[in-house]
């Protein structure tokens, strides 16, 4: 059902689709079967919505990135968005152009995903999480509320990142010209767990299945299967295999 106040400019709409009041769906959008689009959603041209997706009020899909003369990095992007089957896009979430989101992924209220990002399937991107440009997030990864993953980052599969975690990608604090060779976010490898309030400096690597304790400041690489904590974070002891007896 398409509400009379909705603006739907595409004819590529599947069966059993609901588009609520004052939603805007631009020409060229593809909408799968069983999709629910709540009031005041905006979906820009070039967006592909999979089957069974639900998009909550006020979400904006297909935002064009703008430098406005204020950023050292000039945004580059393709005018496409792909949202996989059975995703849930929370109220006021913003998904920029050139983003791919895998099936069964949840974006929480107010979450923001910038251009050139790839997010896997069965992920949870919590409320007001920001995932900056050119970042990859693997499958089955959870990034909890109010965390910031900055540009040129890599987060692996089966990672858990707690609330209020901050990552950085520029040791010069914006004093030099932008360069993808030097502006690099931390790499968080498969199975790692990051505690509440952790800060991670540019270019550090969190190894597979490593655990970083709450409030730590990570200035150097953390080896795989290691618990690290402190300011600065230091390796404390090996992490027991998941599910192993104490």
C-alpha cells in the first residue's frame, strides 16, 4: 500500500510493499518484496532495497557527501546504495551514497554510514554510531551505541565493540594535507572485543580474538589472543580460548 501523500517516482516496487505518509522514493529506486517504509523516509535514486527490509521514520538513504570547502579530503563516491534482505534501518539513520549493507543487519536510531563503506551481514550498528568513509565492517559484528569508527578503517568478522569507543586516523590532528597512505584508522581483526570507552590511535592493529579492557588508550599493536588494558594499553595475559573452562 502506498499512502496518497507519499511521493513514489519509481515503478520498480515489489509485492506487499508499504510506503507511509510523506515518504519520498525517487526515480530509479528498486524495492523488493515485503518492504515497509515508514513516514518521512527519503530514498535517493540508485538505491536497491532487498526483500523484507523495514525503514523507520526520518531515515535518509542515498545522501550525497559534501566537502563544502571545509574538508581536506574531497569525497568520491558512486551514486548507489545496496541494502540486503531483512535489514532494519532505524529512525533518522543516514546512509550515504556508495554504501553496501549485508542481509539481516540492524542500524540503530540515528546511526550514520558514510560513503565507500561496506557493512556485512547479521551486524548490529547501534544507536548514534558513526561509521566514517571507506571503512569495511565484517559479518556478525556488533558496534554499540555512540561509538565512532573513523575513515579508512577495517573491522573484521565477529567483532564486538562496546559503547563510547573512539578511533582516530590522523596523528597530525589535521595539520597536513590529506593522504590515504598516512590517514589510516586502526585495524580490528576477527573476533576481537573492545571494552567501553576505549580510545584507539591511528594505524594500530588489534589482533584476532584480542580483548581490550574498558577505558584503555591503545597506542601500539595488540597481539592476537591477548588481554590488554591501561593508559597506554599493555598486554596483561593470554586470553583463554572462547568457551574453554577456567
